[in-house]
């Protein structure tokens, strides 16, 4: 089945194309009606439900409550929520950071980190600004990181603080230090 992925782009072109061709095809889609309407829909959702829970997360281990039950010791995780308004504020901060650093709308933005609310907020910020998000695996070798950064012509890479040093090296050794900016968020 050659189902349509995005307005006239056959799915086979995205899935089978060599990396360089795929990146060129994504570049052609920048600023399309689909990207603009998705960003507006997301922004409207944040405005419509500001106090509702949006992203949940476990509280840090030093804040975890220990309990005794039937003589057995176990740990109870404390779960908290960020509201749509809080997530929107953080996503807008990501968008403002990209704009302040003169990263053009439609640029490819890399992201690398563990599953956490900050990862989602960066992704949403990129979507709101009509940037194209490029997820980068936490298991990439230095050579693979360099290849992704160079071939995708990433305008920026967001990483959790665990990967700051690794991606600083990858960007410098890929020879794109001025063209690709590195931003770090703190792990939760």
C-alpha cells in the first residue's frame, strides 16, 4: 500500500529513500499548510485547557516516600503533573530560544535524551515554531552523531545534561560548530 503520509508524499518515499534524499524531501515540506495547521491546533489546545493535567512525572528519588506495610519495606513513587499551561510556557521558552538564536522556521532540530517531560516540551516547542524534529538515539556512536548532524544540516540539537559533553564533541568534530547550536535541559 502506497498510502499518503503528508499531502502528496507517498509513504514509500519517506521510508525507503536514502538518508540524504529523505532530508531533502523533509526540507521541501517545510512551511506547508500541514505544519502550520498542526502548530495552531496544538496552541489552541493549550489555551483551551490551561489547568488540566498534561504531562506526568515521578518525583526525584530523594523525595520518594518510604512506607512500611506488613513488616515489608517498599518504596512508593510520588507522581506529579504539569498542567497544560506549565507545559505551554516551557514549550514557548524553547521556541523563543530558537528564535533568539536566529534559527529559521522549518530548520531541522535534533533532540537526544531519556523519556522525561522536558523532552516532550522541547518537541512541542519545535512543533509550535514549525521546526522539524529529528530524534537522535541515545545509543548513537560519535561517528553516527556526526553523520546525522552534518547530513541533516541540523540548526540545533537539544540534549539532556547527560549528553552535553558527547554532543559538544560531535558538533565540534562534525565541523558545523557555528551552524549547529547545542542546548541542554536538566534531567528531572
